[in-house]
C-alpha cells in the first residue's frame, strides 16, 4: 500500500468538519510559508551614517583605516588623464 492509498483511507474515515479543518490548516501553513519567504528575501537597508567628517567615520577594526574609500577608476585611464593634464598645463 503506497502513501496516497493510506491518505485516501484516512480521508474517507474523517468527518466533514475534520476535513475542512485539515484543509484550513494546510492552507494556513502554505500562506505563512509564502509570506515568510517573501519577507526573508526582501533586504531591509537603511542609511546608517550620513554627513560624517573623516574624523567621525567608523574605522576598520583590522587596520584602523576609515571604512569609506575614494572611488578610483578600474581601467588604466587615470594615469593617462593625469599625463594629459600635466602636459596641457605645461604648454600654457
């Protein structure tokens, strides 16, 4: 006897009220599972620090440096731009 046959036998033995209660419990668990999954997947991000001076900024516990960094280009264009800027100043 497989699982579905056992469930069918039990389903036939229970009353109508018990069937309705079982269906309500199963649907409740499904709805709660979907709501919890959606809630857990949504990140909750908020601004922690705003308008801090470099002295007030939190420090990295590993090396004591500020946690913020100035963004620099990842391509090799920065040295080229600096060279062009120096050459244009010297030609004036």
